[in-house]
C-alpha cells in the first residue's frame, strides 16, 4: 500500500508512534517542540530543491514532524500530579460516581485547588476517590479532607495493571472519604444535554425495570444503555469465559448494529427517503443514542468512526476503507492522545483493521450454495478476522483465550442483533401499554436465550484456556509481523512472516505448558495473610481472612490462576497447627497472633503478621505489607514473594 493510496495509514502510524515514544521516554515536551520546529524549518528550506535524494530527506522530515507533533500533544495532555501533604484539604468537583447501592462509591473527581490554614493554591488534577456516602452526586463541589496516596500495584501474579490503567487516564492518586471527611460547597448544574441524557437514561432504565428483573435486567441495561452496575459476578464471569464480554459494553458492535438496523428499516422507504438522506438520518440517530448512553469514550469513538465511514460511502470517497478508518483514529487522537492507551480503543481499531484486511480473504475460503449458510459463514468470517487481530492483545492483558469463540460469535451474531433490535423497539413503543407488553416479553425471551447460550458455552469443558503470558516485546514483535504481512508485496516475505508466526505460536504454547506444570509457593501482597502452594495442576490456598473479606482472597487467586492454571482448594487457618498434603508433599502450618510458619521437606517460610513477631533468620522469611519496612527483611509491599518448589 503506497502513501498516495492510504496516506492516513502512514500519518496516523507515525503520529501514534510519536505519542508512545515521547510519553515513555525522558525526551520531554520542550525537546519534542524544538524537534518539531527544526524538522518543519528544514522541510521548508528544502521545499524548492529538485535533487531526488534531498526530496527523500524532505519526506523523512515530514514524517518526523508528524511524530513530534504526537509527542508534543501527549506532553501537554499530561497533568502534573502534586503530592498532597497531610492536613491539606482539596476543593474538587465530582465528574463521575457509581450508583448509590454500594457502600464505597467510586468517583472520578477534578481537583481545583489545595486549601491549607494559610493559603489556597490553584491546582488542577484528576483523582480517584471512594466515598462512604450516598449523598454525593455528579456536579457537587466539595471540600474534602483525605489522605491521598499514589495509585500502586500490589504486584501479585496475574494481577491487572491498575496503576497503568489509571495513569493512562491521567489519574495518579487515590483516597477514601468517610461521611465526616467532606463538606458540600455547592452543586453545579451540568449542560442541558447532559441533564437531558441522564433523565432519558433513567427513564429508559425504569421502563426496563417494569418488564424485566434479575439477570435479564442486568444484561438488558448493560447491553442497551451501557450501565454494567446491575450485572452479577456470575454473569460477568460467564460472558468473559465465553468470549462475549464485548457484547455487554456499548461500543463499536452496538453502534454498528444500530446503524445496520436503521439503514435496513430506512431502506424500505426508498420511495420517500434517498440513500444519502437515509445515511444522514442514521448518523444523527446514532449520535442521539451515544448521548443517551452518556458519551462514554467507547461509544464516542465508535459513533465517530462509523459516521466517517458512512459519510465516505455516500460521498464516494471510500476507495480505501483502511484509510478512512485510520483517518478517524487520527482525528480522535488529536482530540485526546491518551486514548492510545485505552484498551477499548486498541481493541476497536485492531478489530476493524482485521475485518478490512482479512475478511475479503477469509470469506472466500468456504463457499455455500445455501443463502442462510452463506450469511452464517460471512458473519463467522467477520468475527474470525477481527479475532485474529485482537488475540495477541487480549492474551497480553487478560492471559486467557475463549476456545469456543467461533461458536460464541455465531450465537452473538444472532442474539446481540435480535436483543438490541427488540430493545430499541421496546423503547420506541413504550408509550403504548399493549405494544410495550408484547415487545417487552419478546425482549425477555431474547435475553433468556442469550443468557442460556452464554452459560452453556461457559459450561462446556475447556471453554477457556488460561496460562498465557506475552511480554510487551513479544506483543510488539507480533504486530510488527502483522504490519509486514499487510504491506508485503513478495510471496517470499509473506511466507517468512507466516513461518515466524508459527515459531511464536509454538513458543507461547510452550510457555503456557510450563506455567501449567509449575510448582511454587506464593505469599501474596494482601491485607490478610494469604499463601498459595501450587504443585502442577493443584493449588492449596491458606488464608486468615474473615468471612466478609473472603471475596478478595478468591478474586486474588482467580487472577493468579490466569497465569498459573490449576484447581484451587481453600483452607482457612485457625490458630495452632494445620497439616496438609499436596502431591505427596507434606506441609505443616503453624499460626498465631505474631505470624505464620510453614515448613516442609522443600521449603521453610516465616511470615511476620505482627510487630511483635519473631525474626526468624530464614532465607524465605518476610513481613506483611502493613508492617514497617526493615532493610534486612523482605516486605510484601514490594510485591508477592514467589518461591520455586521444583
């Protein structure tokens, strides 16, 4: 693909590279701006030179200018996080907050100033707070007294990188705010369109609640309105294991389905509505839908992307869909460079790229004479094309792969479109009791069918494969090879790339096999003592957490089994001696108020849980994270302690 045919593939790639490079090095915003100015200056000086070699240098300078433009923008979009000392209050506004049915409500807030006894200092920064109050609402301006800490990872195996997740949203500090730790200053009225979308969203949620309940209601609100707070952990787990979690996040899939339904319906009225007007009406409606769902970043991206693609189609400028796709990414990154780190952004554009690049090839692999079999295969080919481009990223972030994703895609192709269509129909006819009753019951049947299908997939043996660990370097190598494959013109190069993919596939699966067979002891960085002893495919987890905290222990072990798969047996540690056997290895665990002592033929470990605990001079002795640091002993605040048992 030459620059003339797909200019924005090149422009966006260099722009994106500049964002990532400058943001992750010490190059800095000033150096990026100086480099940009120098590149443009030399480019202009060489503008009238006819020498072919210098013309090539000009092209290189232009791409360097694009690269440093991306670097400059990301530098200006990063705010400086200021350490807030004890005794300092913060004046802030509440931008987002979770529903009132939670004890601790997660909120994203914008700090406006720092307040001490002697001064008020202007400072703007986004922070993450958890409020133990049902009174706080979006738009509230509060004076908060809270001890803020920088967001950190606990560095337990398999743990999601929370620090990177929030830092890439330009949020660096976290705090917990009790009922008596804040004072309401005033409430700011949000723009009319935000109030309107909130009222409409609440109204539509109430309509769904009048017809649905339980798991079906949670799925309907998530799928139609983008609010996942009513989903149970069991439903979330089933959708994740089946590879269908994307269905519950209003994103490109939903916007694409809504656009398809609108174009299909409006296409029946060609006598009254031209194709051009049908596209424009459809675009207007998906933006209204985006507003109702709260203009989340995923919906905003998808609405803009499909709007650009649709407009390019009716204006006859969609000669290369890849170019249009990359143009939409370029505009969005100009608007918010930090979206380059957003997992949803990465998956959306990789999936669409996979569809545009691979679908024409994959769809031709199998031919059916039957019209319906052809449609099923075409839908499967779309899902397969998208999956091939997103698999490396999902393995990197989530360490698991849904083995029956093709079967899931076929089912979701039917259920997602049907449920979304019936949901929109239900909203349209909700003014009529009779019609709403019919549409509501049809929607309920569709949701029950979807839930049954997803839970059936989840229940099939080996529905999800875990234990995958891709390094960032390997991830970059895989996508570099993909780019080479796309741009390669020679058969020899394409064969070389395919051979490289085969070698990587073998290497990744060998690493997974090693993870499956691994034997080790892991002392977790946790509020309560938790240790896992893994021997091949069996895991013994010993813990001291009380009943109300057992969920955290199970969640931590679930993350662990993503990278070290195995069957878990949980054992609560009473004070005194506990004996256990795992694959002929005998363990004795002695627990008291001072610490936990574990001994076997393979390992001896002492974990101090109390300041008065003994200092056993063992190679594997360590302290719980909440104890003060001692340079002579390992503290779990540094991360989980992993002891090989092979």
